[in-house]
């Protein structure tokens, strides 16, 4: 039932042309990080296009429809994982919608990429997220500023 309802939103794009390189899923507590680092580094310095809910969602459209369209219109979904992310209903909804997009619209291709902005013990992660971690589809945000150049390049490579 959920599968059919989900696929009804938008059909699979055969030509694999996406409006965005990545949909960024994050908790409100990480808004400053997204605004002050993700957008300047990825859009400004690396010429990528990001779907950011605070900026790119269609006003007046249902939030779930905006989320589904944002994920569908993006090559990858990057989750900025923090405890606030794990505690957020909408962040976990976005994570699960990206998983569904992988399964039902992208023939099982993993479109999820996790950025651990905080150190979270694996025992605190949901099982579905541990599966993504085991596929090596994640990166930890470095505390050292010099390591961040490599970090942003790795993000770019993951979503191009």
C-alpha cells in the first residue's frame, strides 16, 4: 500500500537528470551549519545544487509532498546526523523516504549519504541507519579545520 502511494507522487525519471545534486536532511538545530558551511562549501565553492527545505520547498504545498519531491528531484540525499536528527519525526521521515526512493524508484541504488556531525554510538542508531553505515555510505565531520578541505571534496565526490 505504501509503495504504490509513494510511487504515485512522481514517476521514475528515465533520463536520470536531476534538479539537485543533493537533498540535505537536517534538524533545525543544525540550520547554522547548513547555512554557514554546507551551502557555501558545496554550492559556492564546488558549484553543486542543493535542495534545502528552508529555501527550496514550495510554500503552501504539503510538507510530505515537498519532502518526497525534493528527494525524488535530487541525485543523492545527505543526512546531517545528530541526536536532534534522530529525535526529529521529519528527519527520520526524510531518511525513510530516501530509503524508499532507493528501493522503489532507483532499482536498489543507494542514494543515502550520512554525515555524522556529532559522535553518536552505533548502539544509539536505528537498525535501518546501521545498514547504511555498514555500506560505508557515511563520513564524520572533522573537528580539525585543515581536514575539512578533504571532507568537502569527499562529499562532492559522493553526490556528483
